[in-house]
């Protein structure tokens, strides 16, 4: 979908263009109308002057004297013409050179302004006057060539068009600036949302226009609800695991009662199920310790999180002199923090459990995020490695030792359409776990 800034800009620019075009057309019409009105006033003066020169002769004829009319009407094709009709008799101006001017008849005491084509196809503005003098019907038509006026109007039109374009582009520039200024709070909201995504901010705090204030409030409310529910879920899981730990320990001790000596199969069955539940409890307690009290985030800093996780695991495995070497980037990547902490926490926990002294953690980023965790422990046999990588197996129940928590890792890796592989470290000689995840763009 087109951005809001472009939609507003294009819409308002289209409206401005329509307004300015309509304004230019209206101004052009007003200029031409004013010019023709000015010409019409001059034509009327000359027409009424001709009308006043009419005289009545003894032989019942109406004559007129053009002596007092401007000499421009005597000059050949001067652009100023007249045609006087008394009844059916016509008296054209000398400037017409016998050109048949197709004038329109006008009723007595009426006037009419119209356009005609004159000599040499020149455009003419014609004023027709109707009158009755001495019992005879008189029509006087005064015409003026519009070519010079059209030339002047064209020059004015071009100049005004240029001025209109200048004003239009200036208005568009100011409009674009105002739109950018008006949308600046939205850009601030977008920047804060990116900070929320990266985990450096927990809510949007920008001052925004009242139209989008409800949206910002709902987003903040949603962020608070999600964070609270996630914390409640993690707390509930940890509390449940703690609550079940003691009853499960008691249940395991109960199976040692001599009463079960006669039912070895029942003791074995109860022990198996109880130990399975015990492993689930241990796993949830371990997840709670690894996750800590930090807020959920849609991105995480690998180095920052691994260093924090390293300190946590050293506390948990304080009885071991562990040397955990970290080679990871120190910038944000767009993976869910809880998922990555589950993967890193379980892989590092297994490494800490079985390592003698040394653990290497490496994360590389290209098209894939590749996580490698290696230790110097005993590792796994080749046939066990093949069994571990079989899809769909509960890996924490497959092989003793490195199996604990690997089921969680496989589940998360599958949701990212990644891969989980196990092998033997060439540098440390122990177990090597490799996770490959597609990087979200």
C-alpha cells in the first residue's frame, strides 16, 4: 500500500493543480472580457457618433456625414470598420474595400456585441446598434480587428501562466514540507516501535495528534498485556515445577518400600513415569533460571545475552572450573529473545554438565544464524548421534547426558524452519551441537 505521506501529497497536489488550472482559465476569461468590454465602449462611442450624423433630406432620404468620424475608418484595411444600413441601403466604411461584412440585424433601441471574420480572415469584434430615425430603420455596425488585442492577451496569458506555475510549485513545496512536519509524530512513533522491537523500550511515549492517540494507547496496552501474560506464564510454570518437585521426590522414595518387592514390574513402571515427570520438572526449573527476570523482546543482542547466561551457568555449576569462551557478534538481530535463550540455555547447560573444563560458544551471521556449542567432554558415539538427529524423537529421552533439554531446542528450531545437528568437536574432542536458523529480513 502507498505510504500515507505519498497519498496525502498526491491527493493535495492534484487538488491544487485543479484549483490553479480553473483559476488560470477564469483569470484568462476575465482578462479577455475586460479587454473586449473596453473595446466595446470605444465602438459604442463611434457608433453613437455615426448615429448623430444622420440627417433627413427633402427627397425623404436619410444621409449621414462621416466627416467627424476618425480617419482610421478611411484608411484601407485599417482594422476599424463600420457599416451603416438605412432600410435596405448600405453605407460601408472606405476601410472595408468593398468587403461584404456579414453583420447581424439589430432591433430598434437594442445593441448586440458579437464576433465576425473580417478581411484577410482577421477576427473582428462587432457592436451592432439599432435605431429609427425620421421614420426609417437604421442599423449601425462598428467593428474592430482583435488581432492586436489577441497578441497582447496571449502575452498576458503566458506571463500569468508562468506566474501561476511559480505559485503552484511554491504551494506544492510548502505543502510537502507541511505534510512532513505533520507526519513527524508518526515517524517518532515508528522509531519508538523499532526500539520496542529491539527490546530497548517497553512502550511508546511520543506526543502524538489526538487522531492517533487511541491507536498508541491500544498498542501500549497490548504491549503491557503481552508482557504481563508472558511473565505470569513463566512464573506459573516455575511455581508448578517447584510445587511438583517435592511430591515427585516422595513418590520415588515410596517405590523403595518393601511392599513393591513382590511387584517389581509395578515398581519399574512407577519409577519410569516418575522419572519422566521429574525430568520435565527439572527442565522447567532450568528454563526459569536461564530466562531470568528480563522482559520479552522480538530481538536480542547475542553477546550481551550469552555473557549474562555464562554468569548464570557458572553460578549453577560452581563446583566445576569451567572456561567458557564466547565468540559472538555484539549487535541486535531479529530473533525472539525467549526462543534464543531456550536454545542457547539448553545447549550450554548440556555442555556445562558434560564438559571437563572448556566450552566454546560461537555465533556467525550471514544468510543464516549459525550457533555452535562445543565442549571437551566424552561426547557421543556415532550411532548415538545418528539416533539423536532422527526427526520426531524426544531427544531428552533418547540418550543419557546430552539428551536433557534438546527436545526443547529441536521444537524451537523446527518453528524457525532451521536445522539441528550433532557431532564431535574437532578442536575440543567432545560434543558439538550446531543450530542453523534463517535470518528474518
